[in-house]
């Protein structure tokens, strides 16, 4: 994904704790703990480490995620992502080299 198509980026040097609510596209390259709610897209970059429960439109994981996920549209796990938690989504794409530990409901 082109960086110019991303509305907001949480950089590698940022650690954030709390709740996020947004509607467009967010990319996390840093550390985040808490909850995220969005009708838009969440991208967890290669250097991103997230420990949160998510309720989003679309989720793309390239980094590490620990938490439960509800995605209304789709979840994409890109190499070398790691997702630990239960997920619920109508579409799941898992790239070879990704790791997923949990339950999936489709």
C-alpha cells in the first residue's frame, strides 16, 4: 500500500496506550495497547506491535498483534506477521510465512 493512501501513521518511536476511534486508514509502526474501533482500515506495519481488541472494517497485519478481532470486511495476514487471538471476519487471507494462533469464525 502506498504511504500517501494512509491518512494517519503512528511512527516506530511512538508508544500509545488507550482507545482509538477513527473512520479512514491508520497505520501503526510503533507500539499500541488498548482498544481500536473503526469503520475504516487498520494496518499494523512490520515494526508494529499491538496488544488490543479490535473492531474494524479491514485489518492488514504485517507485524505483531495480540488480541481479539472483529473485521466487517476482511483480515489479511502478510509475511512475517504474528496474530495471537480469536478473529471474526467474512474473508481471511493468510500469506505463507505468517503465524496465527487462535480461533477463526467466518
